[in-house]
């Protein structure tokens, strides 16, 4: 059960969540106390980006409540611009960059959802965007990113380092890097998902005792936890990961950042971060109650359930929080929130989910 969190306490203890194996790590530790976002950062982001965004709905369904054993408030970020929550963090970051800095363009690395968020934010602001994307990213994500005007640089995720490729482009062009999760502006922007969910529940005088969100690098759940925790101090914040990418769960258990070895296969391409972010883990080790995992099969089942009952198209990564709740993760709770984080799915994967689970 997560208690009331004091932002200063998070900052003072942030260095405990960072590996201490290099000079670079030591620099990160020194900087953490000044860059960790706070709930006020999330409030400011909401004001900054609010007029640009779709006010995504909170969905409910009796069938989901019955299967979950709790009342479930479903935040449908799959209906957001670009089909995921990622536009929130990307836009907040770009709006915090000066006009002169934007002139040199922005660079990001992403398997697709952050790519589209950065590309759309850059298009809105008249900024050149370059995205480093894996060759095996879903075609729909590559197509949508190009359609938004971004330049795509493809790489082999199994043999090349996307961060180094992006860093080289940044150095060569003088561009601004827009990380997918490990930046205070990005975390704060993504946290507006939790802020909106908390405000919805409060308006209806509902007390959340659980909040479930997909977790790759940890920005969405970390930023959201700041806002949820303020409104509902005793709410359990639960990260949901693919079974083969359980790095946040293992990191919480070890009290230090752990990494996934190799490149395990999963349909959840947007959640394949091999280790939690430095900033995000500094937040999440204080704010999260626990992490749970789901299989690809459970994600496909949740996609089929969402299509039938919630009338919403999801990608596997976007369905993992729903999958966990359908599996009973909220059964001991009264009222919970969960995030459907993305809906950018290739047709073949969606058809597979519907074919394998015709009566989900």
C-alpha cells in the first residue's frame, strides 16, 4: 500500500535507485535531486498541454466490473492523438524547449508510440524531427510516423545501440533529445493521465484503492503515481509488465535497477525497455506498491475483450493493465483505475486476437 509521498523525501533518497558502476552513474546521482519531477510539475504540464490534447474518456462496463471483482475506471488513452498517451510527454518536453533550440530539430528513439508523439508535437510546432526506430517495429507505427513528417532512421535492435545512434545525430546537428521516459518534462507530461483519472474519480466521490498502468521505462506510471498519490494517499500503484520484461518488478524487489538479459520475444513491443529509467525508478521505488506481469496470450485476450465490450482497439502493450485486472489483480479492491495506453496495432495482430478469443 503506497502512503503519502513527500517530494523532498523522494529527492533525498533518489540516489538509492541508481546503479553505482560508473562515472556517468555518479553524475546522474548528483543531478537527481534537482531534476526529479513533483506533483506540481504534473499540474504545470496539465496547464501547458491541456488545450492541445483530446480529453480521453473514462470507460466503464458491467462485464468488466464483474470479472475484475471491483469497480473499474478505464482511462482510454488509446483514443488520444497518435493513438497513445505518448503525445503528452513529448509535447510537454517540446513546449519547454526554447525557440532557438527548436531550430536545430529534435531527436528521439522509439519503437513507435513515442515516435508518433514526438513527430506530431514537432509538426504542430514547426520543428524538424528525426526518430531512431527498430527495423522490426510494427508497420503501422513506422507508416504513421513518416506521415507526420518525421525522418526515420532504422536500426537493428539486436545488434545496434539506439541511444548511441541518437546521441550521434544530436551531436552532429545540435538537436534536442526527447527521451521516451527518462526526463522530468516527459514524466510530468505523461503523469497528466493519472491526474485526469484522479480528478474524474474525485468528482464522482469515488476513492481509488488501486491504479494499474503499463510499465516499460516507467514514465507513465511514475508521473501518474505522483498525481494519484496526492488525491488518494492509500491507493496501491501497480505496474504491469510483459512476463519476459519484468525488470521493474525485479528492480523493486532488489532495491536497485535490474536489466533483462538478451532480447526476449514479446508482442508488447512498446514495453521492451530492458531496464527502468534512472529518474523513473527513483520515483517508482518510492511510489509503487508492486509490479505484476502478464503473458502475450493474456494481452491478446484483453485486446479481444476491449474490442467486444469496450468497443476499443488496442495493441498488446496497451492492453496489459486490462489483462492484469481481468486476471484478478484487483479482486481484493473496491474501485480501481487502469490505463489503456495505446491502440497502434498491425492488422494481423488484431485479427489474431479476435480469432483466438472470439468469445473473450
